[in-house]
C-alpha cells in the first residue's frame, strides 16, 4: 500500500446489504476485506443447523475471526505454527451457536 493515500468512501456488499467504508487504504484492499467477511458469513450461514439472523451470523463471524487472530498471536508468542491449534473452527462455531441458542431462549434480546 502506498504512503500517500487519501481518505475515500468504498462500497461493499455483504449478505445483500450495502456498506460504505471510509478509510485510507487502497480500494482493492477494502474490497478484499469485504469479500473475506462476506465469504465467512456465507459459509457460517450455510453450515449452521438453525436459522440465525444476519446480525447473529455477523457476531459469530466476528468472534471466529477474532479467535483466529488471537490464536495466531498466541502461536507467534510461543513460536508455534497453525498446525498446533487444538480447536477446529467447526467445533468453535457449533459451540458458539449452541451457547447463543441457549442464551436467546432464556433471556431478553440484547440491544446494540
């Protein structure tokens, strides 16, 4: 990426919703980020047993991406590679969905 970037508005589409991202990154980079999020959300939506709202899909996707980032950070700190992570993404996703379903059935909706 270039050091002389200007702030610009870039539109991306995720799950049939249009989002405008304002940033100093190159347009291709922002679009690649959007594509990554879109693909991860579509994959999660396709692989879940229950009907989750797009909001819940977005939160679970964010948690999965944050988990991968943290796992990578921990692995770098202790000098491990990706093959040493002990919990698969599918297992984490299933567990998060189970917890989300259980929590949603027993409490009022959370407003963000």
